[in-house]
C-alpha cells in the first residue's frame, strides 16, 4: 500500500511536492486488518484545466516505468525536468516513495537522476516488529555503494550496474529475492490508465475478456445493474472473412503484421497456438429489451458512456483482484456521478476491496465532495487534493485540503467552486465574447490598416 510519494523537478512540478495516503490524525498499527483505518484507499485530485493534475499521475507512472525498465541498455535517461526555469532544466529530478509491500515490511526508496546518470539511489526497509531502519543499499554517484550486511547477493552485482540504470532494477532482473517485494509493488503494482477511450482499447479489451469467462459474466451483470436498459452483453471474436485472409498472410510474411496484435484495432491475431496466427474480429453485442422483442446490437450502436463504463469496470475489477495502486486520469468523463460514486465505494469497503488496493484519480466533479453532512460523503476531507498553477511561472503545486483545516460539516465542493481553497480559475468567457462582438467593427478597421 502506498503511504507517501514525493516528486521534485519533474514536468510542471519544480519544487518538492509531497502526496500522502495517510489518514489525518490516525495512528499507524501493525495489524493488517486495521490498515485502512490509517491508510486511505482513495484519493481525488482536483484543479483547473492544465493546472498539473495529470502530471502528478505521469510522474508516478514515469517513476514506476523507470524502475521496471532501467536495466535495459539505453543511451542516457529520458528525464522530464521542469523546463520553464533555466536552472531547473539542468537540475536533477528526484522521486521518493514509501509503502508497505506484500511481505508486510515498510520500505522507503528514492533516487535522483539527470539526463545522463543516476546520482543517488537508496532503499531502506522497516520490519513491523521492530520498526528499525535496515539499509538494503545506499548508492551515490562517484562513491562506493553501501550494501546492508544481510544482502550479500546485491553486493556481487552493485559494481556492474550502468550509471544510467537503477540498482533495484538490475537486482530484480537477476531475480535477487531480497529486493523483489519492493520491486514488485513499484514496477508491477502501480497501474496508470489514461482518460478512458473505449474505441482505442476495444480490440484488446474484447480479446482479454474472451479469455476470462468469469470476468465476462460479471461485467455483463454489472452493465445490467448500471441501468442502461441492457439485458445482457456477449463478447465474441469472429473469424476474419476469407477474402481478407490472403492479404493478412502477406503482411505476416512481410514481417509487419506484428503491429496487428498490439494496436487494439479491429483485426487482431492470436499467436499463442501456432506460428501461423488465427485472425479474428472482436465484437460486443448488447441485448436490449423492446416491445415484445429482445434485440442484439453491436457496440457501434451504444453510447460512448455505456462503452466507457464497461471498460472502466474491467480496469476496476482487475485492480481489486490483487494488491494494486491504480491511477486514473479523469475516469468519470461521460459517466454519471452516482455510478462513479459506487466505484469509489468499492475501494472504501473491505468486503469489495479485500486486497487493500488503492485508487488515485483526477477529476473536475465537485459533486463527489459536495455533501454537507459527514455521513453522506463520497470523499473524506483527507482524501481530497487540489493542484494549483502559478500563471507567472508555470509551476504547479500540490495542496492537501487538510491544509485549510476544514470543518467536517463544511460543503467542500461549494467552497472549492467559490475559490475558498484556490486552484480554480474564474474565467469570464461571456464578457470576453461580448466585448469581441461589440468591437468587431473596430477590429476590422484595424486589420484593414
């Protein structure tokens, strides 16, 4: 479970920004059953357009991707520092994470990188029974790496790690058991999903669902209870028409048909059974109850909201089935507030979230924090974050709602909308357009000059 994440000098974040999933005023406990009392399963990130909400998720995703892939040989490091300041563009970027891994131990891990090399990398472990710091390794550019006394296998490879690679990545690539709990939650436990677009994910989605009948059955039930007037959903894969097979075979022989398996387009190839792929066309059929008739309609006839909901539910179910940290960028676009509130509830309840998975998402939906009474809230005050951008410098800052010490009975959504917490611009589009039309004649005269 994620406890804290800190980033400095990455994308629109120039100064150090700290994000936490720790509940305000709650004390930690070693009892796994009590974890959700002091670690939040949900966090919502608000802010104006282009304030930097998505950039926080991108920083987390970059961090995860670099840990997962840095051991692969490459030139330099594809850093993404804050570019709107001359000094920052040349400074290193720093990432820090604190979490509880599957082995029950708490870890702190961070690294600093520039475009050429890893400048610093540290991994500490804290066992729950003692809560004492155990150094796994401490690495600094130009100095000998310090390896904890219990981690001799890491010592054997430390001097072999490239300067633009992480020691954690290299040790995991060699399957060194002592680093795997930490590596696994960073590299594999963090899943980042962009804004939902069913059409771009359609083919891969159907193919995956077809290989998981129990998931298909559950999704069909969920779509029905979501009250879209749908009575059933079928997922199928039809063979490609014979007239297209010859063209596909030619593509296969040319060596460029591999792209067909990864694009999520309308035609996919299954290479799992033989070297000669079987091509198929994915379809989703929605059954609708009419007047004395049930009609099956393909996905082209369904609303974007219905299709996006089905894709989002698949992602949510996947994250709930295993310990995970799921990052969603505006997942509630074209989805009703009541339905998305139910999705948040899935993460907040141990009955539907037995693996203590966590959901972090960006949104503009003020309704999620609009309730005036504590009992009706979808989001608690310590689960709300606001990203602001300085219009003069372009720098984003991350602000916890708790920094304003809000009363538990306040209507946070109303306060946010009226600028009490900042982070929300007050554009006056009406006045701007009105003035434009009022002065159209003068503008035309100036243009003619």
